[in-house]
C-alpha cells in the first residue's frame, strides 16, 4: 500500500464519521420519514390524478407522469433542501458546538464535507423513498421503458436537491446567525423557483427590439444560471412527447437536449457552491 494512499485514509474515515453522525441525527428526529411520507402522498396523488382535468385517472404514460411531477419537484425539493442545510454550520456556531468540533483532529474541509454528505444522504434517501411506490407501479403498468424514463427523473430529482443543498450549506457558512441564514434560504427559493424565469421573460420582452436575434439565441442558455430550469430542461426537453406538450421546440435549442450536458450543468451547481463554502469556511 502506497504512502499517498494511506495518508488519505484517516481523512476519509473522519469525513465518513461526521457524515454518519449527521445522517443518524436526521433519522432520529424523523426528518427522513416525514419527507418520504410527504413525497409519497404527493407523488401518488399527482401521478394518478394529474390527468383528471382531461377525464383520465391513473398512470397514462411515463412522459405524462413525469410532466405531472416536474412542478412538484421544482417547488418542493429545493425548499426542503434549503431548510435542511441552512443551519448546517451557523447552527453549530450559535449552539457553541462548532469550536468543540474544530478542536478535534479534523480540518475545516473535512468537517464541511462530512456534514454535507450526511445531509445529502438523508435528502437522497427521503427523495427516493418518496418516489418508490410510483416507480413500482410504473414498472408494473408501463414496463421497462416507462420505468427507465422514470428512474432518470428520480435521479435528476436527487441532483436538484443536492444542488440546492450545496447552496444552503454555502449560505450557512456566510451567514452570521440562523435568522439571517433562514431568510437568505427563503429568498433564494423565491429567486430561483418563482422570480428568475419572470425576470428573464421581462428582459426578453423589454430588450427584444434592441437585442434582436442575438437576444433570442442567448435566452435559452441563460436558463443554465438556474438549477431549477436545468432540471426542467433535463426532464421536459429531452423527451419528444414532452417537448410537444410544453411547446419548447422553438424556444430551447437542440444543443440543450443532451441529457449529459444538462447533467454536467447540474453537477456544476453542486460543486461550485460547495467549493465557495469550503474556501470561505477555511
């Protein structure tokens, strides 16, 4: 065994220990169970009743089910992730336990990464558990192809949650107290989920005559500045039936239809806030 490899083993064990403690805390306070129940109830209701206004009840197709669940994920998962992680660091500071943790033989980077991984594990477990019943029904009624698309939707939902969890941890590092951290978290949810698209549309309309064709071509790429829009493109534009349903064929260029490109953009939204939080925390 090489020296460089053994030198990294203690760091990995310390990160894993912190992550395991963070995860156990979420299990003990029933947070994972509560979120899983919420996801299960809403996902089943929306999946089976999403087509009621068209006179159809039940699972119709993978595309229709995903279309019904996209809005639920965009509104609910970012909010849950932000509320889960906004006090990850600032909460420890206010309780006086941060100095105690930093007195242990661990680095600040290990502490931050361990807390993030523990919270990420709890969020991932609750998300997957919440969508599991719909996945089972999807496999039974729509076969392997429908289940394949739905599993991709579940994976992208996890990535969206991890992206907003990274943003929450970053806010927790920068904020001076829990009150400000919670306010910033709610403001960030409003910005990305409710306000961002309206601002882009307003910019496109007001500046349409000045920007011309260049503005129209650049507009879709500005959506990459919002992880919620990256998730929407990943689950809507990559499926032909949903492109027609949402009328996105003339708005989003084919270059953004690549799931790997959108997945890479989502990974960027996970890593960039974490890197910034790590720099600030050190």
